[in-house]
C-alpha cells in the first residue's frame, strides 16, 4: 500500500472512541501511513499515551456532560454545546486549526460527531476529505437528541440538519459490534474493531472464576464501586477491576493495556453496554453483565445484545449498594450456570480480520480523496 497521511480526531467523552483511535492508528502505521491524532481532553491524551500513541488536544471546550453514574445530563450538555458553537473563541478557533490539518492530510477522521468536523464535512471546500466514524446507536441517539424535549417540528428539523451534515461528507463508516461488512453508496458498515488479544494458556487451572470489569471514567460514584466489589465477592469471583473514575481506590486500576487479553481469558465480563465491550464479548465468546444507565445509545446496544442472543444479564444501579451487589451476584451466578465458559472461538483471527477491513477501507477512501 502507498503511504497516506491521516488526521484522526477522537472525542474523549467515552474511551471507546480513543480505543478505536489507538487500534486504527497502530494498524495504519504498520502499513506505512502517517497518522496524527487529536482528542478533546488532557485525560484523553494520557489514555492514548498508555497505548503508545502521542496525541494533542484540539480544544477542551466540546464535551458531553455526565453525572457520577454515567447518566448523560441533557440540559448541561445542550448548554455546553451551545457555548461551543456560538462563541467565536471555540468552534471557529478549532476550524481554523483543522483547516491546516485538512490542507496537508489525505483523510481526516471524525470519531465521533465533533461539531467542527460536522460543519467542515458539509462544506464544499473541505468535505472531500472528511470521514465520519460512529456507532450506529450513537448516530440514532444524536439525531434524536431533542425528541420529546422540543416541539416535534423543531426536533425533526434538528434530526434532518444533523443527518444532512453527516451525509454530505466524503464517506461515513458506521460500526456495530455485530455487523457484517457491507456498503451503501458512501456509507460503509463494518464490525467494531477489536484488539487482537495476546495468547493465554487455557490449560492453566484456576482456583476460582474470573471476571474482567471495565467502567468508563464517567463512573465515579464510590457506592457503585462498593456494589461491584461486594457483588463479585459474593459470587466468589476473582476480579480485574479497571476504571479511571476509581483511580487510587484499592483493587482498582485506572487503565490496563492488557485488559482485552484478560477479558478474553475470563469467565465473564462486567461493563456498561458500549460498542467496545460488547465487541470483545462477541469476538472472544465471553458472557457479559451489562451495567445499564440512562445513556441513550447504550440502551440501544443492550436491546441489540438481547435481540442477537448474546449471553448477558443486565443490572441497573439505583443508588443502593447492597441491592446492586445482590443483583450483580445473581447475574454472575446465572451466567456461569447458563453460559459456562467454553473453549473460545478463534477470536484472534476474527479481531485481526476486523482490523484489516478497516485499514483497507481507509486506504481506499484516502485514494478516493486524492483523486477528487
């Protein structure tokens, strides 16, 4: 493959965007691509550094707002985005910076829905290089953001404007944990990329069942962490606990670059229903306990997991650590009994094929951009 130059902008609202950025950056660089990575917070820069990626902050002004239990705060998010859009020192400043990147890059990736690139991606001077990357459930949640909160005519207008902005770009890559690779015009549908986990020795006996837990940084409520710890203890499970929101807490790590390998070797996974966690569960054949909150796209993901028959249970945090611990213990026991850990399918080959499909498509889109 020929050398291409890519600028990758990954929002830091959730770590799934950043995981995808580091995965694709490493994969593209292995094929000789020149990739620059931008994100939207210092914490995002630190997260990427843990995977060997040097990134820079575009600006910290755009961010979705959450409470300590990962519930999205609609009013606070709307206010933050309005401030970003209409204060000249914010989005206009970012557009000026991104103009430089667009001038020198063959392709600029927007993962996911950063407003500056939504705007640039529908402008004739720039749209020929912009590719939007997003989860199918996230696009649905974004376009329906004002449904039920504004008069129907206004919410439909917002839905159509955002859809037009997305569709005006060079291409869209919509991903889902269970997609097969397909395309429709300039919209490409791919399975969510997954880390190719290092091999583990399945023959080594275990003293107890193991759980791999990942909670994204928006989980910060200490009582919820108490519920997770106590629930797994009640279930008699050894746990690898990862969550930036619990950095410094005993038993928890803020980050673990080896988490996917540990998840692939575990008896079950515990996580919110993000695309990345569900993809790991599907690719490596692990049952998963889904910690469900009011995050709209994750509710959609949980419903899809149920429709597809993925081995899972759902637990909901309602503020009571003892009840949550009991629910988590029951969910783990049910999964261990009804979906016992079987020899994993060839998850490494599946994960590798997913990555290759992304790399091939991005090179194809870069070539299309150059010849426009």
